[in-house]
């Protein structure tokens, strides 16, 4: 498994549409900036069948420093949660099934029974 960067995706899109990389990079960056602005406002971002990004607020709590065992307060934090959409989830599951079948040398079949549970 490898890491795909924004530059790599931008280059692919530019090549696919025959546009200049600089223009595509500006569009992609603007898209990301707009997504961040909406999340800062606390809004959900929904891409049908792909997924939903939403802001979650974590309550303040007490934690413990593992080195000194001193109790320290952790303030309220905001984080982004991503929930996978139906189409993305289905595609990921199909790719897992295909890769497992390829490892075993078997083609995936919709009618094949589930494997027996391991003891």
C-alpha cells in the first residue's frame, strides 16, 4: 500500500482533462479550503454515496501522565468524523473480496457459502 498525495491526484486530474496543473491545483486547493471553512462553522459536508464529514466535540476530561502519574485536565476538543457512504463501502468490500480470492487463486462468487467459523 502506498501514499497518494494531493500533488499526485492533481497531476492525474490535469492529465485526464488536458488542463494545466497550476489551474487544477488551484481548484483542488479551493475545494479543500471551502470544506475546511464549512467544518469550522460546524456544518456537515455530505458527498452522496462517498461519505459524510462532520464535526464532533469531545467533552473535557481528566487524564493521567503515564510518566509521572499526575492527573491533568484535557480541555474540550473538536475533531472531524468521517462516515463512509454506501458506494464507497461497497467498492471497498468488493476490493477486499477480490484481493482475498486472488491470494487463494479463486474467483469470487456471489453464491459461494460463507466459510465455517474457526474453533
